[in-house]
């Protein structure tokens, strides 16, 4: 028997999440069974803990879009009992049972060996948010961003992706301008490496001019919507924006002028279906380019039982940094 956070749906279509005891027979068919140690809380998790947001296919359901732990059993020669592994993406926690349980059974192709130098707790302090942030920084580098071409803008900086992106960019030697709508997070963001705090109100207003002053050498954008449209008109010539989220909405009320007259690049960052080799490269980069001593400032640890409350909080934008779930607590 093992504990899991299970979401059920009644005949009226209402969902309820609670900690339940399950047996191994209830696990989905997969190649590798993992003794989960830690998971995290992401925006998608908040949706799946509630009505599902269209992400959950079948109930009862175990959410948790990422997890880290130790292989318990394996039918795949790439993994053996005792191996430490991490999983993010592949619609685990959405269409497939996820990491909010003491056990998970998944396809071997979805796993990545946990790099030396990272504990399972560290891996989930990074989690999907940190993995996505690393992919965004790598994409900006692949399109010409180098230290000294400053400043680099990070929107939604106090959130999970933004916090890790700020810390990575700071360690790599960039001047980081962190955008936040919560003034009380300024000291937190500066401790991660931000050198400039930009009030959300300064970028939230839509303007008619398609081009403004060239302010930013690069951008990791977790907001989307009108703010992304505004930022595109402020990018330096040939600069790139790595789009990772849509906290501000899915619409993009933008002009093509920044692309045509300044050669601005809009880079879409997807962490869910990212190929294996890119995953390994990103996790290896995280061991060297993310200051692990600053992870502690981003992280709060909570038990499975707190998930319903935390799911509602993250949907309201009330979670700062990274929320790690100890499934054995």
C-alpha cells in the first residue's frame, strides 16, 4: 500500500482531492516503477487538482506533472533498482498518473537519470519550472545572447520559472531586470541575482506605437498577453524573447513591425515533449549554471495533504518561488 493524492469526480461533475491509500495493482502499466520522494506544485497541477482545466482525461486521477525518486523495479535495461531518476513533462500528471504519490509507474523513455551533484529534493526544487527556465536560457544563447549584452528582462520573475531564470542568468554574469507586480518580492529577487526591479505596471499598459526605445538584450517571458506584445517593441536589434508561459493571457495583441524592422525573434519554449538529448543537456547545465546555494531561498516544502490548498493558491498567483512536495511526509 502507498499514499497518493487522488482526484475524483462525482455524478454532478464536481471534483474532490484527498489523500488515499492505494495498492500496486492500481498503478498504470509502465516500464519502470519509481519510489517517489519529491514532487512540486506547478500551474498545471493547480488545474488538475481542481476541475482539471481540460487536462485530465479520466478519473480517479493522481496529479503531479514532475517527480524525482529511486527506481524500485524496471523492465527496461536502461534503468535498474536503486537508480535515481527525474521526470518532467510527457503529460504525466495530466493524461497519465503523476508524482503526487509514493509510487509512480511510467514509460522508461520519459525518465532522465538524475545528474551527480543533485539530490532528489534539489531536482524538484528545480522541477518543471526550473527545467523550462534552463531551456529558455539555452534558446536565448543559441540565438546569440552572451554576457555583456545587457540587460536581460525576466517577466513574472517571482514565480517558479522566473525565479530560476533570474538565478541562472545572474550566475552566468548577466544584468537581470526582474518584472514583478509584488513589490514585497524585490529583496527576494535581488538575492537571486536581479540587478533591477521593474514594476509590472510599467509594462502592463498596451501602447499604440509598435516600436519603443531598445531596452532589452533578451527576455524570458512567463506572462504572455499584452505584456509580451509591449516587450517585443522594446527589444534591441536582433534580440530574442523566449516565451514560456501565459499567466497574462493567451492572446498576443502585437504588431509584426518588431520582427521586420528590428529582426526580433520570438522563441517558443516547450518542456513537455522535449527530446531526450536536450533534456539531458539541460539537466547537466542546471548542475553547473544554477546556484544551488540560492535554491533554498526559492523553496518551501509541504506534505501531500496541503496540495488542495496549494493548488488554489498557485492559480491565484499567490505562490512565490518553488513549492516542493515531500510525498512521504
